């Protein structure tokens, strides 16, 4: 007879969580909000699918991501972003997206650092 039960909960691998978040981000719902002037309480209204055409008054589920304002366009200079100027990227990894497809300059450097090696 077992007198002790142990339940283990474990997070999914980090890349799986990232994939799920990205999928929810890509299907997120844009909502409007209204405030009741008499009570001061807020409410979500005028929900609509942003990326895909669909019903204009879709009610979000508790697992859906919702947003009120569109994200700024980080490729253009604005109060939220300096644009693409002076962004650093990693060759062959993320330069195309970081630089918004506008091309990039390559700079090579030789850096000398102490290696903290020990000879025995």
C-alpha cells in the first residue's frame, strides 16, 4: 500500500513554448474597449480577427492573445524605434529580418583578449 503520492509537473521545452506563443501571436484578436461613464468599469467590445478574415464579433477565449493597439513598425523611425540604422545582427542568422530586408554592411574586427590559459 502506498502512503505517499508525489505529483510532478514539468514545463514544456522552451522551444515548444515559443512555438505556441508565436502561433497565438499570429492569431491574436484585436479588441476595442469601452468605459462605462457611470461606474468607471471597462469592457472589451468590437472584437475582430486581425490576420485572417472571419466573424466581426468573435468572442475571445481565455487562451487567446488580445491587443488594443497595433504594434509600431520597428523598421521605420518613430518615437518607439530608431528604425534600422546601426542595428547589429549576426551574419547568416538574422540580418535579413533585423535590417527589414534593406541590406546591410559587413564589418570585420580582430579582437585580442587574454585567454586565461594555464600551462602545466
